[in-house]
C-alpha cells in the first residue's frame, strides 16, 4: 500500500434538508394568520402566484372552472411526513385548484347566517352591504378612535391647569407614572435634576393628585386610597388611621384595628365596605394594551355520527398558479438565465401549493386523533380530560412526534365548550386509586377548584382535607401536589381564604 496523497471517489447516502422540506416544516408550526402573512410575502416574490381573488364571471388564471369538484381534506389521506420522500415534482399534477368555495360546511355562525338568508347576487343584498361586496366582513374595530394613554390623558389636564416651569415639572413627573397610576420618581432627585426647591415639585405633585383618575400619582397604596377617600369626602381621622394600618387589615386583625381607629364593629364594617369600592390601580383603565382576539384554526362540532372537524378556511389565503402568465412568459425570447429563473418560479409555486394542501391534511389528521382520544372531554367537560402525550398521538397516526408537536403549536380549536389551544389537550397523568395514571392534571385542578368554590365560610377546606376528598374520588395525590395545583390556579391557602371570607362577611 503506497503512502502518499491520492484522490478517491466514494458514493454515500445522507438525508439532506432541502429548502422545500424546510419550508414545509416551517408551515406546519404557523397558525392560519401567520400563514396569511407568509403567503403575502411569497406573492410579492413569485410572479406566477395568484391570490385567487378573480371575479366569479371570469375564468380563473389557470383555466380551471370554479364549479369543478375539489378533493375533500381527509384525515386518512397524506401527511407532511410524506413530503420527505417526495422530490420537487415539477411534472406532478399541481394542486392549484380554486379554493374560493367552502371546503367544509361552514366556518362559524356568520356562514350559517349567510346560508340561512341566502347570499344573493345583487348589489343590494344584506351580506354585500355588510361586506362591502368583497366577501369579507368589515373590521368594525378599525373605525374606533384610538384611546389616549394614561400619560396623554394626564398631560392634557396638566396643560389646562399649569404653565411655564410648573408644566415642565408636571411633564417630568407624569413621565415617571407607571401603568397602574403610581409615581415611581424620587421627588428629591427630580428637584435636584431640575434645579428647583423640593417644595415646588411637591406643589406640582399636589396638582397632579387632583387629576382624573382619582388616586393617580400616588406613591403608595395608602396614599392612593386616601386620595379617593378625600374625593368622596370620607377621609376622617378614623379612615386615616385605617389607611395607615392596611397591613393589619390584610392579616384580618379586625379587633386590633377597631381599637386603633376607635370605632365599633358596625362602623368598621362600613369603612371596609367603603375601601372595597375604591380602585387600587386607577391607571389601568387607560391601558392601551388590548387583548388581541384569538382566531381559531379548527372547528369541532358534534354530529349524528360523531364529531365534524373543519379547517377555518376563512382565515386561510387562496393560492393559485397563473399558468396563462407562465405560458406567456415562456413563449417569449429568453436567455438561459431567464428560463432557469422562470422554471424555479414555477417549481416554487407548485411546491408551495402542495405544501399548503399537505399542511391542512396533517392538521386535520392530528386534530381528529386528539378529538378521538379526548372525546369524554368534549362530551362531559374538563373533569374527564385524560392524560395524553405527543408520542401517543404520533404512534396512532403513524407520524413523527416532532410533526405532531409542530402541528399543535400556535393552533386553536373552537368547540361548544369554548376555545382551546391544541397543546391544552396534552397533559401529564396523576395516579388514581388503581394506580393506572388515568387522571389528567387539568382534571385534578378542575376538581380542586370545584371543591374550593363550594366551601362554606365556616368550613374552609385545608390542603389535607382536599387530599382526602380527592382520594375519595379516586385521585391519589400528595398534599404538596394539591398545594402546587392550588397556587398555579391563583387560589390562596386555607388561612388566606378564611380571612378573605371573613372580610367579605364584614363588608356585606
């Protein structure tokens, strides 16, 4: 054997993540609204892609009739894992059919109302009046005027009440008020920074304390409640002493508070009732962070034969391939680079349409298995939720566990019991009395919450009592587990609940 450098040719096989496969995997993890944004970007980059918004009286760009029967998405046909074994497939028959019509029966109450009243073809139909003739419902939230922030609301009042240097000081203080309405600034440091005496800054802060909402600019909870009590003309010496000892009120030390305030039991109950009517965080009413509504990706509804699982196609973009434009471009004179670019555009468009179709099939296949596994939840409620893992679903539908994980990410399911994230149905198991681990953690939390909500003020349930009650229901869990689940749901301990119910009874 010769010792020295030489060239060898070797043949090997390896799994390569092609750009098309990476795109298909990425599409699985996106929600319907994220898919819409992704497709919008592809429409800008690829001239052969069409949004499919052609008028009804014109032929489609690819020459396919609108009335053609489209294949129905099924849980048994195809999955995203099948894309791994497929090439680009330019010669395969493309899936650029028109998805303008409904793939399923309906997408929600709006579609049922439209089908009940008829769509109408004239311009004066009721649905056209609501949709503006575009087929999409108007977003009435877009017509609402933007609400001013807390700082803007306070500055408008400061401009009307102050001027000159006082207005500058007010701007500095208002800028350091947190969203709850509390002042986070140090008055002495603010006075040094502005080169003013401390009394001037305190005087401006006193003006801010008169602004709406009442209690804004306070430096503590006691000061915030005191400002509201003064506004209601209830800030007498007894109320002042009560506000100075809120820690005793939080501990439920009512006898000690009555001695400090010098009032009887009836007056103390009246003062507590007054405090409960005040707002401890007055600035939150001007919060600009509005919770964005969650749009479901799937609809689940009961039928005579079981459950119907439908994709929310109202939020899915329609993607078609403009083959007439491709033919027009291909028939012209082109150099080698232009032909290669056009071929890449057609291959990319074909793959995108196929990947979107496979994505819908995969989602329905996974959702169908989840509904089958958790059928008791859909029929009887959260107390009957079963432990479920990604591997269980993946093995049942012959997919990889990572594929199921991507499908269930950022996807929401709407059913008669409400709207849930698909991840919600995958919970760990808690051993029951038989030791088969057939009780889900969410079901245990539901039982704990039900027991606590039904407890009487004179019979508060301790964690040990909850353990015994759950064990009688067949759920054998430890006391620390009950405490962990109770704290996760934001429920206080038995001591805290007993004190809270006592205060509620005094204020009632």
